[in-house]
C-alpha cells in the first residue's frame, strides 16, 4: 500500500475520534449543558446527518479542486469547528458545530475513499478501504477511550481540544504527501484517478449520478446503512449501558470502548483481506453471527463478563461486515469514480443517524438502556433478511443486478 494512503488513515483517525468519542462523553455533556441523555445522544445523530447531506455535496464540490487542496481544506475546517465546540456553553451551538464538522468530515472521507482507490490496483479496493477504516478503528482503540479518560479527568471540553490538536499533524502530512495535481493528473492508477478534474476526460457529474442508480449499488448501500445503524445504536449508549445495566463503575467505560475498538480493528483487518476475494461468504456468515451477537448482548447485558467479551466480538463483526460493504459499493460504482465515495459515506451515515435516533426513542419510551441492543438486533435482522432474499433471487433467477455482491474484482461471479 502507498505511504500516502496511511497518512490519509491518520487524518481519518482524528476524525473518527471526534465522531465516536461522544459515546464516552454523553453523560458529562448532558449534565454540563443541562439536557437529557437522549438529547445529548442526538449530537451523534447530528454528526451523522451532516455526513449524509455533506458527503455527496462535498464530493461534487471537490471535483473543481485538486485532491490535496480539497483534503486540506476539509481538514482545516474540521479543526476549526472543534475549537468552537470546545469553547461554547450552548447546546445549540455545540449541535451546530457537530453538523459543520460532519460536513467537513464527509467531504474529506468522500475524497479520501476515491483517492485511496485510485492509488492501488483495480482489484485491491477492499484493502485500500480497510486502510482508511483502520484509522476509524484505531480511533475506537486509542482515541475514543483516551477522550473518555480526558472527559473523566478534565471534562468533555478537553476531548474536543485534543481532536483539534490531533488534526494539526494530519494537515501538515497531507500537504506534504498527497499529490498536488488535479484528480486524474497525479499519476495514480485505476479508473478513479482518471476522472473528476477540470479538463480531464472523465464522466460528467450528471453521468456519474446516473451510474449511481444501479440496483446492485442501491442494495449494497441499503444493507450498509442498516448494519451501520445497528453499530451506532448500541455504541452511542454504551456508557449508560455499562454503568446502569451491567453495574460497572464509570471507570470501566474507557475499557469497554477500547475493547470495542480492538475488535473493530481486527474486524477491518480481516475484512480487508477477504473483501476483495470472497465477499459473499463473509457477508452471509458475518451478518448471521452479528445478529446472534446482538441478541446475546441484550440477553446477558447484566453480566460484566458477557458484556466485555461480546463488545469485543461485536466490534470485530460490525466492522468486518461494514468495511466489506463499503468495498462492494466502490466496486459497484466504477462508472462514478469521483462521487462513489461520497454516496458510500452518505449511505453509511444514514445508519449512523438512524441508529442513535432509534436507540434514543427506545430509551425515552421507558424501555431502559438495554433496549438499544434489541434495536441493533432488529436492524441487522432486517439487513440479513433483505440480503438473503436478494441473493436467493439472484441464484434462482439469474438476476445479478440485485445480488448483494455479484462480481469479484477479477470479473468472476462471487455468488
């Protein structure tokens, strides 16, 4: 993998820390700003909504600039809104900074995904995506628990300052390491490197939008949204689950978050190795195991040992399945080289908004802090059912356009 790809992963690490760290800060923010825990949980949903709206819009905007300039601008904007978030005493302002930060994050990730895909061989998009998502999982392993510790010791604002400082070296690294030419003129390989810049012979924005309507891509993005919704639903409310249901002290929250992060790091690594060669077996087996795991978590949430083990396992399964779906979305959108990353980012953050919202509704309805686990199970059950039906139709009727993932990078059917 090219070295510049790992530098993009560093920036994703900073952004992933911001996106996920609220899981350990929600109770502190709620107390400090005088709102309920479900209301504070909407900060995560607001970030996801900003990602959903911003990803395709920022991807379109980035077509006018070189990739290095676009990536740098998005990351600087991300840094500045975290400074504002660390200073504000208003929940409304904090909510607005989460949306603004999400727009910047969405633009960065949309460009980074297509940049990463263009840096590798056409049959290695799964590995390239796993490097970027490795930054997210490292955020779960190190950044998010560290943010929880900072929040415990110095308050939630210190975690926002830490994200701003962490973004500084990422800005400098991208300015030095990412090629400065316009997209398609930077010498990268693959179809994504051949389109999207002014004056190059890539498809038009309208042509790319038409390409994004394919049934295979739409189905893949739907499944990704459901799986990611399940992940975010439980992850957002892990802190109150651990303290109120499992009965562990607040000092255990960073440990539980770290376990989830370690599992997700392992899951992304394994998913990246398998996603390019055998995506369907991974998606089928992984989804069934993920569904079983969420049910077990809900049933055994009162047991500290069970929760510690299952959080690790569910982190691995969630990100193995999720990263494979991202890779399949990139394979399914080869005719949309500059917008595919934006729509993949948007779809997965639909889940990021849907999950915490559904979990908050369940808690507000008086179902307790165990209820998000059942919501996660229902979302994965829906994804498994939809994927199973579409795969069965594909095998029985030859309807490849609606398969979960129909073609391997080399051109052979994987179903």
